[in-house]
């Protein structure tokens, strides 16, 4: 809000006390900043809760992967072997074609 607007709304300050207008303006800005800081703090608190939930989920996933039964490990081993075998066969066939 401009000084002229403040002076119109506060006629008792028209005697030229610009310091009083500055104090009112400063108080208004501080109130606005206080409100903004409160909203930022609320957002940070919500983010902390979200991060805690994500951390718990990651720990759970990590535990499940660490305790994976032999089936998962065997599946990965067979897939790797099959991929290597197919690659070797295609390399052999591709080498004969040239």
C-alpha cells in the first residue's frame, strides 16, 4: 500500500509524521513475513513426514530384496546365462554370414 493511501485512511497522521507511516508499513510487512514463514514451516513439516514414510518404504524394500529366496537369484542367473548363450549363437551365425 502506498503512503498516500495510508495517509488517506489514517487522517490523524496527515501532520507529516512520515516515521509513523514507515512504522505502520514495517509492521504490516513483518506480519506478512511472519505468515509466509508459518506456511513455509508447515510445508517443511509435511515434507519431513513424507521423507520419513519414503525412508520406511525403502528400508522395507531393501529388507525384502536382501532376504530374497533362491528363486529370484536363480531366475537372474538363468536369464544371464540365456542372454549370453543367445548372444554367442547370434555372434557365431553372424560371423559365418560374412
